[in-house]
């Protein structure tokens, strides 16, 4: 067994970033907090390692010379729903939205506070563990398999990211009741919602497409302007 294979077998968090100093800093932060880590300084190298063994979390930089973080994430999502936290030095909302569209669970702009970084990591780890401890939730024709991150509407199925699955679970816990964006952010992302942040809106938009429009009809998730979102319990999907 190679050193890399041995390392990946025990790894909890993989960091992929072309900055060696940042890789070292993040690795030390995670190690002192009790996590076993592996670092890779190119997208291609990191993706090869992930295809051999999956950790509990991937920390992924957007800007890398050989294969950028979006390309890595696109390939990774074809094979796995492992949680991904994106790091970006660019403050453009388009980068964040692109990351979410490709299946990222959360993002953190550079430069960032080390304590906030660890908070984001712990939040993702916590909600992933909670999902693994439960089975399914049903509301009308909608069924959520939490562990597999699968939503079923009749014979149709949609693969969700872990953040999308958590957001849907929050809505399914209290059907026909408005859940605020602050509540959804805490439940789905495991942290407080920042001023003017639209991360949860992006996740909900993807959910509405996956379980509504892609299923040939309207979505059961409704936007209540100025209040949040709700899930209709009496929603009926379009006939196949």
C-alpha cells in the first residue's frame, strides 16, 4: 500500500489548494482540532486521490492553474456527494452561485478568520453525522432519503447535495408553515446567516427545480416574500 493510499484511508478532511502555505496552515488548524488531513496542491492530483478514497469533507480552492476548483467539483459530483467547502479569493456572487450550482455545500471567501473556518468545518461535519443517523421523511408524495441525499416523487428520483437535503428536511419537518431564511441557513448550513447572504436562496432554487420543474410540474416549495419558504403538504405532482 502506498503512502498516499494509506493516508487517504484514514483521512477525514482533504484540502486542495495550490498555495503551499495555506495548505500547511489549514492542515495545522484541522490537526490541532483533532482531524486527520491530507493536502494536495493541484486539482488533478486531488481528484485522483479522491477517486481512490473519500474523506468526510473536501476543502476546495477555486483558483488553481491546472484544473480549477469548479472543474474538480464537476468531476467529483459525477461520482460522489461528499460534502465540499469552497474557498474563493474572489468576492463575486457569480463564483458562489456557480459553486452551489455544481454541488458545493458551503463557501468561505478569502481572507478568512481561522475560527470561522473551523466553525464551518464543524457545522458541515455535524449535519453530515445527523443525516447519517436518520432514515426517511415523507410529506404527501415527496420522500426524502437523508443518508443517500435522494428525493423521490412517485417513480422519479433526484440526487441532492447534503445542504439541499438538509434544507428540504427542515421544510418537511413543518409542512405548510413558513420557515425563515435564518432558520433554514442554521439547519442546512449549520451556521448563522450573514447580512445580504443568498446562499440558502440558491440551494432552495435548485431544490425547486429538482423536485418540481424537473418532475414535470410546479414545485411544492413556495417563496413567501419577506418571510421565508414553506412546503405544501397537499401538493400533487404532474402525471408522468
